[in-house]
C-alpha cells in the first residue's frame, strides 16, 4: 500500500508587497512509493527523441491553472511540460541554469531506449493523467556520461487541479549538469510572467514566487531528487475560494460546532428532486469526503478531520459554490 508522508510545506516570505494569500499556486514536498505505469500508451511511438522534440497530448477533462481551462499539453521531451492555451504555463524540471536549455535525451541509437508513455486513471471527475519518462539520458556540454539516467513521472489531476512530479530511480554524476549540481525546476507563466522558482536541497527545497521577465538564474537544485520524492504544485485555497465564490446562485454555510464535535452544512435554498453534491478537500487539494445532501441541513462528524483548513465545494448540477472552514 502506498504511504504518503508530508515532508515539507512552506509559504512565501519574500517580496513584501506580495502575501501568500495572493499567490495562486503553492508548492510542497511529499514522499510516495514510485510505481511504473500499468497500461502505458506510447507518446514517442518507439521513435528516438531529442531534447527539443515536442509531442501534443490531449486529455479528455478540463484542467485549470489560475482560472484558465486547459484540455491539452505539450510534452517537451527534454525538459518537462507546456500547457496549450492562455499564457502557455510551463512546468520545466530538467532545465539548465538559465531555464531554457533542456537536459534530457533518448539513450537509443537505432531505436528508442528511453520511452515516454502516458496513462489516464480514475473515474470521471477525479481522473489523473500520468506521463512517464523511463531511462532518459542526461546531456552536458562537456560530453554525456553513458551510465547516467533518470526515471520520473508528471501527474495532472482533474478536479483538484494539482500537478505532481514523481521522482523514480536515477543515476547521475558531476558530469551530468556541468557547472551546476542539479537541474533547474520552475513552474512559470502562471500569472503573466510570474511563477514558482524551486531551488536548493533537492529532497527538501526552498521556493519563491518570482517574475520571469527574462533569463532567470538561480532555480537550481543541488542534485536530482531521491527516489519516491514528490514535488506538489497546487492551487492556493484562499485564492481559489475568492474566484469560485463569485458565483452566488447556490449559497450555503459550513458551521463548526466544537462542543458537539460536528460540522453543520446549511443550504440557504433546497429544491427537492435536485442533486446537491458536497466535496471536501484539505489544504493540499486532496479530496477527503464526498456526500449527497438530501436536506437543507446536514451534519458531519468533525472527528474524522485533523486540524487545519478545509475547502467545501457544493455542486447542484448547474452551479458551483465554495466555502472554507478552519478546524482548530
């Protein structure tokens, strides 16, 4: 059974004029057993790919980044992903010092030895697109070490709009990254040219919300993350609430009754025959609970939730409204 252990979650403390509440995407690190895809579909169709090769991948669900919907992405074979659409957000995890030079290449000579595959798993509403690189080589200006390789996956979540990078087995050397100790990691063009810069200790890195208005050095790790390390990029619950709650057609309240150890969900309006689905997410965007509301007032036992921030999303088939509740 997979076990997920939270290793690190930090909130931006840098530019004074930007608070964490204003940042649309946050970053954390967790740990999860790395598993290869069970039913992969080839992206490169067995062809040898180069660092600059690009493949278009359509997925049959909506994925949202900072309020914009994406239904397709580009697999940048040597560096990461680019989402097709508004602003073209990019999650590049194998970049050189200045962010634009891809490190990875196919280790094959006559046929591909570094397959890129994908798989979509899960039920409608909570599907996950998993894209997998196996046995990818690492290039360098000084020459390529034939023994170096990396395995990793990049996951795209329907519903929670999370992105994850799952690091698998790897073997690298000082030759792999030239003047750098590790690759550059950045998720940028999230809000105009703004994005997340990840740097430092690979298994527990720091991060900043920065303006990528030109070549931006410094988003560098000190090595390749260890096997089973997961990088998480997920919507800021506070920002998401402000955006979604503008829809006032469905109104409800979540009331925490500490003395009774329960949560009361109250619908301002209830129409018999209409389906009201309530989903509960934690601050990392992971679904905790889902229930169909069959009355104006519904009571939930709060003992199943740990202390912290929770997001309640109500869907009445026509509209969506979101509320938050802090348990302490």
